């Protein structure tokens, strides 16, 4: 007797006993995981995989989304950022999509996340060995700008022949005096493969070198996955007499905290508050809540401390004649929310957005005298 096995039945058998649910079946997850394992074993090598159709357009995060869906589980805590912020439309939609499919928790604190998916930024908060960073990649091929033939690109990678890339960088220096690439700066991984670290800005590139966490790059449109394993050497391509430099403006510093070496994004609070310097305030509140330092000293670490380091003597302290941005903060669930703010530059108060009218009135009454002008709550 002959038994005929249909192809569809055979494929379902390869996927195991897991029920196929949601937008990414178990067979697709396993294919992505195998590609990830190969990418980790060969740092910087672009591993091909069968990219699936996702509920987002190719080129808008479909590769990163597939990698995240293949790795995330119900026990994970997911953080998704877009251009450095959690509240962007792309980040919010992807986070809601993944959490709805995997049943995992969503977080905004990098330290609490087990998996971070990002577009165009590496988190400012250092990640640990227990965390995974997934970067969305629109164009994974670093040689595309110097060689258009895909067969020649593959040959150059296979033979580690990156002479044309070096010539391209040299010509850029000759014409402009510096390498003008501001994003996707080519890097040599583990002394072997040149990669495009996605359109992350140049000031994020040094974070890849010997990082403690695993970094995965997913390109859905190009059907490629590559990786930078923990503690791997990542070197930006540069010359001995023209060292690698990140973007900087001499004398420039954050108007809110005075920092000249971090790159943060203001984002709205969950209830719609206009101004929320989330990272700095949250860090200060966490230090105080953990009992490491008193609250006034924690606040000084993100106000007068950075101002002193940056050499800004006219701000950072509440003293007569100083330039100060004042904020009234409430804390719910460990997350600070700015209810009222005064900008020293414009000399204007921003209204209050509060969960209840009573809370708005209470804050306004407390600060009305300090404001020296009418303060009307926004509801």
C-alpha cells in the first residue's frame, strides 16, 4: 500500500505540534531563528532568509518585526523605539502589534526590557548581556553605493575585497575634508565583514563595539539578517590620519539637562502632557526611590551637575539671576510626568494636563504664587 503525503501536510509536520496562530506561524519563526544562529556564528555575514509578508510595508520595519516575532515570548518585556522615542506612531503601532501577538509585556524603560526593537537609534541607556537589540534595516548592503552589481558585491564580501569602499571614503575626504556620511557609517565586524549598521547616526556607532548585548539586524525587503554578537570588535572604516569622529557642535548642550554627550528625544506623556524629559527625570526618581541618594541630590545629578560639567554657570541652580526651567512633577507607577513647566528662554509657563480637575487645581494653587502670573489648568 502506498501513502501519499501532501506538501502542505509535510510542512506542517516540520513546524511541530504548535498551533498556527497570528501573523507569523511556527515554521516562519524557526526559519528566522536558524538564520539568526548562523548570523551569530559568523558576525557581520548577511544571512538570506525567506522574508514573509507582514502587516507593514517592506522598508518600514518588516525585517525587524519578523526577527522580533521569532524571538519574543509571553515572558518577555518589549520596548520599541523609533528615532529614539517610545511615543512615535511607528513605535507605538509595532509595540502594540507584537505584544498583541506574543502576549508579552510592553515597557518604556530600557533597563526593564528583555528585547528592544529600534529604528535609527541605539538606546542611550547601556544594555546588558541579558538583553537583545533588534534593529530595522532598510538597506543592508554597504557596498551598494560603490558597486551596483549584486554578483560583484557578493564576490567582494567573499574575498574581503573592500578596496572600492576605501577609495570612496578617501574621495569623500578629498572633496569635503571629512567623511560626510552621517548615518549608516560602514563598519568592519570582527576584522572580517563590512556591514551597514542601519541608518543609525554616527554618534551611535561606537556603542556597537564590544557591546554586552546581542545586536540583530533584520532587512525584510532585502531578505537578509546579520548580527553583532556580544563583546565583538566593531571598527568604523577610517584612516590613521583622519580618525573617526561623531557629530558634535562645539559648546552645544541640552537645554534641559546640560548634557553635551547624550542624544535624547522629548516625548509626550501617556496622558498627553506636552513636555516630558523622561530619561533624566526617571533616572533621578529611580535613584531616590531605591534609596541610593536623597531626592535633592538625585535631582542635582541631572541639573546642576551636568551644567557644571558643561561649564554653564548661568543655569542648573535655583538662585537669583540664574536661567532656570522650572517643572512641577507628579509620579505614578514610578514614572514622572511634568504637569507644569516654565521655559527660561521664552519666559512663559506651559499649562497643566492632569488626570483629574482636582489634581490640576491643586498643582496650580501651589505654584500660582511662584509663577507671578495667572496659571490656568488645561483639562
